[in-house]
């Protein structure tokens, strides 16, 4: 599986990074990305990918950047933008769905970690330290929008930023954590109807509420709204696939610390995930 995914990664990088580099650079942006993706696909640190002995024989003629060059170049906004464009090109291969889902996945680290950018927050039914992946998923396109924040950020607050990057129109379905007036209004600016599950035993009360929140409540009384909430479980399966597929997003390794490195690592895993989805679709319709 790693060999098949690597062929797809190589083809994608050479196509999208062609001719992109910085002045007087020994290594192009494509060289840096390929070296980094070689580390990500094998769940190894960057310095491991900078050693020729860890590459197949037919790749050992290539000059490899040293770890300090990798660290410096991976921090450049142009290269991070190129990685995002690569991921977006994979997402946009398929038409969007009318209904999308929103949720978060904790990325826990050890409680004794000295990572100053991580924080304690509510993870999987417990309080843990680390980061969280906040994502919007689409049945056809995969994860269309996501971000990484420390664990102490509230899901409705981060969701406002995620919604701002979505295409206009359609439905966005979340669990009870997303039943927020501010989020309903933010979604409406993109012509999106947010539908969030009701908190058990909680009435709206007498204060003023967003009309889109009231509409969501009305939808939940109908069969259509109930079916949207049931379909929301698909994002749980997508998170499961993201973790369980070969080369997937396993628990953060000890060399992936600080927000910058976590975002880069997750970006690499997302690219692999979408390539894996593309491969499965090709096999399915072959």
C-alpha cells in the first residue's frame, strides 16, 4: 500500500510543484515536499527521510536536503500554501454534496509533555492534553475544510472560522455542541442552514434566538431533519478511516509537537487519505 500511495504522491507533487522554488536554492519546493511526504508515509521523523539509506536504491541518486534545510523551508508560507493547494485539488475532484457534517477529533499527547502550545481540554470522554482536529466533511469530497487548535478551544467558536471557508448553500449538520446562535448566524452568511442536534431536556427559553436556530428546531421535528442527524454518523466513520487506513493519522508521534509541526503532519496525512480514497474509487469502478 505504501508503494502505491507513494507513486500517487510523486505524480501529484511533480505536477503541482513544477518550476516552484526560491532564488539560488539547491532544492526545489518539490524536492522538499517529496522528502517530507516520504517521512509522513512511513511515520518517521524528517531527519530519517534525509538519509539515503532509508530510500529505495533507485531513488538514492537524488540529492537529499539536510534536516536544517527541511526545517527552514517547511516553515515558508509559499510551501505550506502549495501543500494546501495539493490537498484542495484532490478534494475538488468530486462534486460536493448538499449535506455536510462538522465535528472534532482529539489528538492527545502525554500529560507530562513540555509542549507549551498544547493545552488541556475535553477529549474522548475525558480531560486530556494536546490538540484537536476540527473538520467539515463531505460524503463525496472527504474532508473539505479543517484546522488544528489546542484542545481547550470550543468547537462552536472554531466552527465559525471553518464555515467562513465553505462553499455557499446546502446543509451543515453537527451534534449538540454546535447548537449556538453565533454559529447559526455565521452559517447563514454563506447561505448554509446549520442543523444541530438538540440538547436533551433543554428548551430555548425566552431570550432572543437566531431565526435559523428556530428553523433548525422545526426541521428536527420532521423526518427530513431526523434523517440529517442520523446521516451525521458518517463523519465518525470518516474519522475512523482517516486513522485506520494504511499510513493513516495514528496518535501523534513524539517528534510531532508544537502547532506548526502538528498542522504539517496532519496536512500530509490528509493528502494521503484523499489519495487512498481516490485509489479505492478507481478499484471499485474498475
